[in-house]
C-alpha cells in the first residue's frame, strides 16, 4: 500500500516505505558561514521506494508507453523547511542495492538517453534523504518533464522516522 500517490497527466507516482537507517557517512555539506557539517555520520536517513506507472489516455491512440526522460526529484523538501531535502548520496546507493532497487530515476535506465515506461506496469527506484530534526512530512517532488509540471506528494513520515528525526528520540 503506498504512503503517498498522485498523477499530473500520464505518469502515476506511488511512494512506498518510509523506513529509516543511520548514515555511515555524513553529507559533507555545511550551512553558509559555518564549518559544521549539516548532516554528519549517524544522522537518520529516510529510505523510500518510488514507483512510476504509465497511464494511457484516449488522445494517445494506441501508445503503450510514456516518456519519463529526465525525471528528477529536484525541489523535494521537508514540510515547513525552506531548504531543499538532501539526498544521502554516500549510503543511499548501497541501501538501494540491498533493497534490490536502482538508485534514483536515472538508475532505472542505465545511461540510456530516452527513458520510457510501459502503461499499467510500474517501474521502481529508491531515494534516501537525510532527516533534519523535528520533521514529520516530506514534500516529494517528482519532476517528469513530459508531464509539463511536477508531481508534489505529501509523504507523512512513519512514527519511527519522526522519532528518529527528534533530538531526544521521543
């Protein structure tokens, strides 16, 4: 059962999971004017499975696939936070591999220039975001350029992820 789903035009997006793991490596990113690492090692990370499924519409005639070339998660942020969510590019790919999933949308297509998905057949990938303190919802932005606008999904974090994101663990 998805924890969030939605569609703009012809690509249905579903989000599954919401599990957490602890980062082995930090993001090596800092806030402007400070040397402190924003998300050091041992920061909790939110792991998600995202599925894209093509949806046929009558104006497409006998078209059996949908174009998802260039799909990104750019613009994703945690609800109530002004900064973009930070992908765990250090530990996320290994977590995706362990789950048997490709890492991010590009991992689905192994360097191909044209990305297509079949209608009524889902294709899944993984994403993992560092969890800032005190968050309870992710606004996942799945930008499929052929759709004309991004799909914004409000992903309520499971209780375990909310607990992991609080400084006290409560």
